[in-house]
């Protein structure tokens, strides 16, 4: 299955954060369009195509749902060199103890990325750091200079 550039952009951003909510997706990609359009994109385009998994928070409302990449989406993005992951066989698991922290970091990230006075930012998320990705590794990957298979096979050598 193929994904287009916009889908890759959305899914790559979601994965770099581990997961997202409709509200944060709306603020990052759809604003000033309606929140309902953001929900529709996530539900119909990504959940419907099997690119996103969904988990509910304590409440059962749609806006409390958290979306994360499925194994299928991770494998497609990995094959197309859009994301850097150690393994492609498992979807993301959302740790309930880190969830609130990760949501707050996403809100900060969105504010930084929107601020034109900060210029072009290089963001390394907590999730990426927990996955063994360093700033040097990510910069090399984005520049197309990282041997991903060598990086995968050498878990402890993540410094560049």
C-alpha cells in the first residue's frame, strides 16, 4: 500500500511523538479549519486505512482518544525511509505513566514549531530518545547519511 506525501508528513509527526490526540493533530495540521475536520481525517483517512490504532483514555469520548501508528504504517514509513525505528514488527504502546507528560510535550512542540521567530527547529522527542535515537543519529538520518541497518544492529552505539 502506498502513502502520499501529506499522509507521510502527518504519520511521521505522529510517530515522532509516539501518539497524538485529535485536538493536538488539529492544532498542528488543520488549524484554522474545524476540529471536526481533524477528527474526520484521523478517523476516515488514517484509522480507516489501518495506519492508526486508537486507544481510549479514562473517558469514552472521541476527543480523549489517542492515536498511534500501527505495525502496517510503521513498516510502510520505514520502507520509504520516513521514520527511524529499531523494529518494525510492533505498534507503539502508550505507557499510562508517561501519557500526560507526552501530551504536554506535544503541546510545547506545536507552540515552538508555530513560532516563526524561532526559525526552523530540529526536534528530538522524548519518545525518540527513549528509542535510542540521539540528535546526531536523527540528523544523519534526515540528511540521508545514516546506515539504518548498521544502526539497528548496534543498539548500544547510537552516537554519531
